[in-house]
C-alpha cells in the first residue's frame, strides 16, 4: 500500500472521529441549555426553604437537637463519563484539602468515572451511578437519598459534606448539609411573630430538614451536571480543533505525495516516449 493511500485512510478515520466528537459537543451544549432552565428555579426553592428555616429557628431554637457524636461522610459529585478534563481530579484535590479530624470519613463517589479514578489512587469509596442527562437526575437523587438513609440507620447521626462543582464558574465547592441549616445567617427574621404550627416544633423541623436536604441535593446535582457539560464542551472543542489541524496536515502531506506520484508518472511517460523514439530511429 502506497504512503499516500495510508495517509488517506488515516485522514478518513480522523474525520470520522471528529464527526463523533462534534456530535458529543452538540449533546453537551443541549444539556447546558436544558439545565439552565432548571437551576434558577431550584436555587429559588433552596433559598425559600432557608428563609423559612431561619425564621423558624429564630423563634424556636430549642427545636434543634443536641449535638452528639456523629459519623463523618463526604459525598463527591463526580462524572459518570469521560471527556470532561480534570473534573474529577479537582474534587479529589479539594477532598485532600479538607480539615483533618480524628474521625475516619466515609466516602461516597457519585459517578462511575470518579469512582474509577479513586480506585486507581487507592481510595476506598462506595460507588453510586451518576447522571448522564437531566432526565436521569430524579432517579439518581432517589438512590442517593436511599443510600444516606441506610448510612444513618447503620451509623447514627451523620455529618454530611458535599463536594461538587458549581454550575456558574465550575469551581469546586464544599457544603455541609447535615446537621442542617449550619450556614444560616443571624440577621433578623422577616416576621416579628413566631409562625403558627400545627405540629410540634421538633416534628416541623424534621419535615423541613427532609425537604431542605432533598431540594439542596437536587440543586447540587443540577449544578454539577451543568459544570461537567461545560467542561466537556471546552474539552471537546480543543480536541476537535486539534483533529482539524491534524487532518489539514495529513491533507497537505497527501497532496505533496500525489504531486510526487504525478511527477514520477510523467517521468515514466517521457522515458517511454524516448525509448520508442530510439527504437524507431534504428
């Protein structure tokens, strides 16, 4: 097989890979557009619950349970797939930067790609399937809440910290979710009078905590998936640009080889004409 034929086959394969990556880029862009519609609404839900909690706890601080010995849990929201740069590695660097305590934390890795990276580094973590698209977030959230419920049943109260990428700037954040409402401000509540409850303050706080945990995990999953797809979009754009340069380079080399072949063919023709002329002259 000629060198030019080999280059042409290589160029065709690179073009096919480029088309596949362009399709992946399109899918990632579509996900960011869908997620943008959900994120603002979900953040508004979380903000509303925090406002309610701040008002309630200002008037019923005794509803908060006494702090007791608890199990430390780190939930890392990583990626289910590849082609998202150092998305997972940044989470692990932030995990290493968390304050050290005398408690051995339990690690939950959300996303099979993240779990494979942690396994390669010798980190023990429970693996949970992550979301590939917006439509899968609800199922992932259900499995996550169920897993946290099992951990609480086995180990008692949890100190739950979530490491995830924000959807706006793709920065990795660490947020404490359990015990709940630890980051609420101390500003004056919007209402000067205590809320009227149809149940005990302890029961009300328990129900509010469940809603808050569910809503906040929901918002974090959306934000993480948004950041993942933005990084994937950037990563694939760079890869496609590199492929385009490589294809152009191969095309140039193929054209140069084709010119050499044409020159060789002309030389052969001229030699053949010369031989015919000399033969007739005899």
